[in-house]
C-alpha cells in the first residue's frame, strides 16, 4: 500500500485549505484561479512533480479547490509524497503544459466525512470499476487531496525555458520474449526482408554480368585460335 505522506488531515482542514484557492485574493488573482479551475475540470490528468524523483502522471477528480487522487493496489501507482509538491496541468485542447502550481499534500483518513466525499467523487470518475471500490480503498489504498496555493509558477506567457522532456520511466510492462504476430510482419522485419531481397537481386545481377564477361572472353579466345 502507498505510504502515508503526512499525518491524516483533520476534519474540516481540507475545506479551510481549499478556500484559499476557491476565493481568489491577493495571493492568487482571479484570472489564475479561473484558469486553474478550468484546467482541473476539463482534463482528468495531471502530473505530480516530486522533489528528487520523477514526475508522475495521475488521474484525479477536482473538488472546488483540491485535486483528489487515489493510489495503491489495483489503482495508479504513486510514490511517497512530501508535504508539498508541484502540479503540472495540461491544456485539454493541445495537450501541452498550461499551468504549474505548488500544492499542499493532505492524506484523508478513511471514515471521515472528507474521505467519504472524496471517495464518492473519485468512484464517479473511475473507469471500469468492477468491485466495491470504497471498501477496497478504505482497506488498501490511499486517497490524497492536493491543494494548490499561491500564484502559479508557470502560466500562459510565463513559461520556463526548460521543455520538461524526460526519458520514459522503466516499467515491467514490456514484451521480453514472445511478440504478437503482425500481418506482413513488423516494420523491422519487413525492412530486413527487403534488404535480403535487394542483396539477392544484386547477387544475381553480378553473377549474370560475370557470366556475360566470361562468354565474351571465350569468344575472343576462339577467334584468335581460329585466325
């Protein structure tokens, strides 16, 4: 089971923290708050940037100021999360980076009203659920509230020069021996067969040319002997 990142959030603490985002003030202008809400609600995917670790993709549900994520057995894998992380939000239209914000991490305790509300919202967004998700989540998984705060670190017109491209994370989900059959073969197999055919054709042409030259030399030798 995913380790708990912080102490369980006290009842009402999430609502108090999320009010900082829901009510745009001096620390977060209204335009940035509106853009944050739009990015969170229109895209069900965000990236969690963990210090000294890689950036982790996560599907989430947005609850008026907090991004809710569930992780653990049977759900998306997430590492131990420190008390503060960065969230990278994408544009639904282009898929590109839209906002980067700082967020507090609150682990919700099963049995509390906050956990129950978060679990219901996540279950409504969960695709292909085939069991009693709430019971399994309470016993085996972790539900975390990521609460953005302060002004965005990156936003339209103010992006860092770094493109954030990273090599794919290593995963056990790969084919190491048997490979599924493809009609006409895979691309590299087709290319290898074409190279073999080309080499065979070149060899036949070279053999024909050698035979032609050999016959030509033989005819010349015959004419000399006859003369």
